[in-house]
């Protein structure tokens, strides 16, 4: 049973907000409504409700939402988990990511393919890669992640199970990504604008089949049993997701 | 490289529709627009485009959407993949499912926890369990799935990493599920109506913290670059998802 | 008090569906669940519940949804009522419509500007105009509607209070519509694709300010108090609405 | 042609925001990006673009969104215009409103029924009614609006064309509203929570037919042609709309 230890990363839930904090006993957690005494937590099991505070072991979602330093627009968990699903990622898979960004999706991929799998992630901007590396090292192991400071054109591996592209002009790397994938392997992309979706559709068509374009919307509710209602505002747009599967033209007879 | 073999389960994409078929060489695939000759496919790698047909290796999504026999309302992949994510499932986890239903979510859980993990799934209706068993055996191995024809009250294991409840009145099993979970362990539920959400919120409150209620909406687009637009109609509702984390009241001295 | 008369147009609500019918006493209304005897209705006030049938006086919505013959994609009431609102239509206004289509929006405009107002509606396709005329004559008066079989370029009136454009390439008529409007007058457009929205934005910019692009989504619920939940499916897309207000560049000395 | 005059209410659009201001020549409009000189506007026609500022004649939407003093949650225009439509309001109609609130919907009703119609609006809270009266007097005439400081139970008029109820427990006034309406007359309600929807459905059933429950969602887009995309966030909930039509049980034979 996991007990709370000094310097653990803990998730505090208080008045409807979440805080990811390092448990440094001298620091405590202060709000207008009271103080959560850190020293008193040490040695207790996780999952505590104490006055208006709750303390949990952080999940991967907590880490991505509240722990990462964002130098780029991150891929949000709502999109990230759907991407992992559409790429059919499983323990042991090899996945190629074009555009490491801040590493949010890299973490999800790493977790999905597990210790027996590999994530090879290309990033051209040194500054972004540095930030992603710090983010990953802080919250996970780099053991199955291979960060490359390079253009994906330099990739000479093949037979990847799946690929994901998060760059401004994904259409320029379609052929390269096609080559890197196994037959029937899955491709995903994310772009923020409809103009990019149109361009991406033109670029993907010769190389990938079963193409889909979609958006994921999460509508949250206030959790009051007697007055159930949606939140007043919601995230209305993060990006358009595009998926396809590697295809080879086969001319009969 | 995976080659197409006789009796493989294949995914055919044709005129915007998907078909999950067993490749029985004598059967072929006929539509108004032409015929896909099955015998000609044998020995080719997956990922083929041949006239108006595309042939892929089925993914877990294809299996759930087009392969399962549904005796109950299934948990749709859009919800299922978010559930796996919120339950923080990873290789090696032990998860308890209350309500096997048709086994769609059981398959996703099995895949997420992998060979080192376990899914213990309770179902009271023999007919449903039988159907779920057939579905699972057809598309996966039962090796990490433990189907139990019993009420969850009979469960005497504890220390599960995560729990999911898909029954009509989930509030009755909250205490039991709480006992079965590790401290800080994640719980999920799905219910179709707002009345059930209110009741579930009343039931979950003493046992679980950081409670969330939400819906996942997927908006799909027609994939024509020059005429990009959303589909005319969409799935507007499958169920409300409810999540929480096991909590223990901790009274400070 | 309106009483039901022979040959009235009536709205029948039965088993969750709506039917717009002419009350011809010899015809009756038959369904699997029973028969509504038309002769028995004559002389009763509207608003009747009789076994599983309800009978109402049709509203403008009923007429548009169930009464019009559609030779073109109609502007749906959910969009139409928002358009009337954004165009600030009121009793006595003069509005110009480019693209009569099937006349659905023309009917709404006619109703909004009332007997003291005017709707001038241009349509280039004779077939569409003919159909629109029939639709309008069947359900309303043409007294404040001026249908023109012509290109809007032939319009020589000015000082319209508001304008609406529903043609494939609305950007070509922006300057003309600008000339036809009063200063500060409102313009609306509807287009189905994102590509058209981009083109329309390029076309509207020099002539109109305060530009908005939006979609109206209506999410309907099953009306069962004990099992409240959204409908399983919904209309996900009809069109993108674009609005602006006539603007003149004013260079300060 | 409307010219800008001193003390006019004007709408300023600047950097994507809207401001409803009284044109007091000595005041001007200041932002980080510059100053709009009010005196220079006097005598110009409305609909001006001058550097980064645009100036328009305010519409009813501008007045409701930016002009009203809100002592209660107002009915938003997106809901208000749909309500007017579902109530089939037209020039000359008599409509009864239960719950004046801040008067936003009252203004829309007044505009829809015009000078030949009447809006009778009941409000029990003197403070709200006072505020509504100020709001209405500031932006419109009270000529067709009859504000009553009373419970709707005191209403002794009948034969209203339509009714709208915006109070916490609308189910208590169903019978009264039924009596006040013409046969087949339309009823609307707005409530914020699902619990209220369930209660309202129980209350409405004996008195009204053709019942509908729905939500209106408006999804807005950034208006950049080359980078078209939805706004990052949106209003996710204002209220559930409930509609019905007055019905009388008619027993045959």
C-alpha cells in the first residue's frame, strides 16, 4: 500500500481545483479556506479527505495537465487518449512521433507501449526538445523514449507500428512517414485550423486509406446531485484529429 | 510483415463504410460498385487499395464496433478509451469491472493491462456473460480476463488498482467497490440518464473524492479537402461518465 | 377561439412524430396504433388530446419543417430564427434576400417584417423560384414578398435595412449587397463548408465590419421525467452562419 | 439615413470586443491601441471604420448583451430568439411572461409583438421589477409592455397567444398558465438544472402536449480566413428550454 512520503508529488483537490505539489514538509498548502499541513500527511496512505482538502496519488492526467512546463501548445489528454486508441497502441509497440513539442503525447505513448515498446520522437527545435526532455525526466523514465533532435527525413528506421505527426505542415512528411510504417500501420495528425485539415487531406490521400477527420469535445458537469447542470463554459476547440492507415496501391491482373 | 492469410479477419473499407469479414476464399465481397476477390488477396501484405476497396488489419476499434455481438448496450470506444485513461490503466494493473455486459470494455481493459495484468469482471446475467465470453474468445485471449457469474458482493479480493461499474443502479455497490480498491484507486461509472447521475452522485460522495461528471462527444467530418464540413448527423448521447478516487476520511488530532 | 374546420391544415402529434395534414373529412389519419377520425374533429377548438393523438394549429415551424416542398437544401428554423435575430428584423423593415431557394427563410422574413415591411428575394433558377412561390402561396400571403427571377446585380433599390445571401459563392455579391444596404445595416450568409467560410471572410472584409462566424446546434432530449437523457442522435451540421454590418472607411483629416 | 448624434447610444467594435457607449462628446473612447474621438463622429452616418475602430447603430442584441443591468441571470439572445420562434410570436400577439427578471426576454417579446401587441409580465420581487423597468425604459418604450408586481395567480386575463415561464419552480403555475392561454397556444420555460427539467416534465404533462426539451449551443469561430478555427472556449450552458402547446383532453363517444 502506497504511503505518502516526503518529496512525493501529490495531488491536492480543494474547492473544486486541483494542485500538483511536491510534498516538502516545510511548505504546506495554504488557501483562503485553510491550511493543509504537509508534515501531518507523511506516513499516511494516499486517498485522504481532511476537512476541505483531498490528497491523491497523481495520475498521468494530473501530470500532463498540471505538471508539464508548456513551451508549445500541448496535446490535451482528451485528444491524447483518443489518439493512443486510434493508433491501436499496445504493450511492445514501436511508435514514431514527428514533433515532440512539450512531450505530453510522448508521455502517453511511452506509457501505452510500456517497457517492451519504443517511442522515437523527432523535434527540430532544440529549445522544445530540451523542455520536453525535462518534462519527461521529471515524471517518468526515458527508458523507452528516444528523443531525436532532427528532421524526420533523417529517420532511417522502418516497420513502426504507428505514427503521429504534430507539426505545422504535416503534409510534407506524409511520404516519409508512410515509408517508416508497417503495412496497414496507423497514422494520426493534429492541426488547429480547417485550412490545415484541407491541406492535410490532400497530402494524406495517396499514402493512407480509411481517412477520418474528427474533433473530441468533453462536456463537464457540476457535481451537485440536487442541481445537476453542465459547467457554464467549456473548452470548445483544441485541434482537429486526422487518422489514416498505410495503404499500397495494388493493381490487379 | 503481416501477410493476408485464409480465414484472417480483415477490415474492408468501401465507399465510406467499414466491414469486418472473415477471409473465406470462396466468399468474396460484393457491393453495387464491384466485387473484391478474396482469393486474390491471400499472400499480400495488409494495407491494400484495389479499385474502390481498401483492406486493413482490424484494430481493436474495428473489433468492438463491427465484430461484437451486442446483447446489451455496449460502451462505445469513444467512451471506453477515455475510461481507460481516467482509470490510469497501465501494463500489469488489476482492474475490477462490475457489469460485463457484452464485453466491449472488458476487451479494452484486457488490452490496457496486458499479459502482466488482470481484469476481474462480474456479471449477474448468465445470458450476457455467455455472450461476452464468446465475443472475447473470438477476438482475443481470455488469459488475463476472469469472468465471474456473480454479484460483486461476492468479491473477496482487494487492492485493485481501478474499478469500473456499468449497472443500472451503481450506487448500491459503492461501498463494496471502495473496499476492493487500493487507497487513491480510481473508479469509473457510466449511466444513460440524468436521474441516475444525480443518484450516483449521492452514492459516491462518502467514498470517493475528486468526483467528475462528463460526456464525450465526437464530431466527425466529411473528408473532402475542397468541401470540408461536419457530417450531417452525429451520435449525440451514449452515456454520462462519472469518475472518482477512493478516499478515506482522516480526522486530525 | 379558433375552431377546427374542414380543409384546415392541422398538426397531428402521435407517438413522438409530427404530421402536417389537410383535414379532409373523408381521409382520416391512420397509424399502427389507431385511427384519428377527422370528421369528429370539425367544430372542436384546437389543442386536443384524444387517445394517443394530439391536434394543434400549425406554427410557422411546423409549416417549414413538414409543409414545404424542398427543391434545395432549406435553411432550418434553428438557423432561420437566429438569422432574423442577428439581422434585427422588426415590423416594417425592408430586407433583401439573395437566393430564394425553397422559400423557407423568405417565409420567416415575411413574418418578421410584417404587413408594413417588404422582402425582396432574388433567385436565378426559374425552377427554384416556381417551387418557392408555390410553397409561399400555400402557407402565407405574398403580399409583402417580392420574388424576382433575376441576378441580384439587377437590383437597383437601396436603403434596405438588412440583407441575407444564400448562394454558392456569396463573395461575388458583397459589393452589390453593400450598396443596397443602409449604413450600419446587417448582412447574413450561410454556407455549408469551411472552404466557403474562408472565401466569404476574404470577400466580406472590405465591406462589412463586426464580422462573426458561428454554428447553431440544437440538442434535444427525450421527454421522460424519470429517465431524462439526450436523444441518441442529433443534427450535427446544417451550415456556417456569417454576419457583418455595413461599414464605410472614414479617413480622418 | 441615420446620422450619429450627440447622446446617441453607439456600438464600438475594437480589437474583437464590443462596447455600448453613450456618445458624450467630451468623453471619447480610450484603449491601449488608440483613442476614438467622439466629437469627430457627430454628423457622420452610422457604420464607420476609422483606424482600428468601428462604430455601428446598436441592435437589440447589443442592448441585451452590453446594455442591461443584470440583477438576475438573463435569458441570453441565443435562447431568447429561439423562444420567440417556438412561441410563434408575431405582430399583434398577446404574450404573458411569468418572471420578468432583468427584462431581457421582455424586450425581445415586446419587439416581436410590436405596437399592435401586448406583453404582460409578472414579477414578484419588487427589486427585480424596478431594475427591469429601468432597463426597458432606457432602451425601448414601455408602450406595449405591462409590468405587474404580482404573482401570476392574480392574473385574470385569458386568451393569450403564448406564455413563457422563467421561475425556479415553474411546475406550480402550469394550471394557471394553461387557463390564461388560447386553445393550442404555445408555452415555453427555461430552467438551469436537469432536476428541474424532470420536475417540469411531470408538471406540464396534464396540460400541454407536443412537449420538447432542448438546449441551444452557439459555437463561434475566429474570423481569420487563412486560419479558420473555433474559439478556444465557448458558453457550454445557459439553460434547458422546455416547450409545449395547450391541450384539452377530448373524450370521444
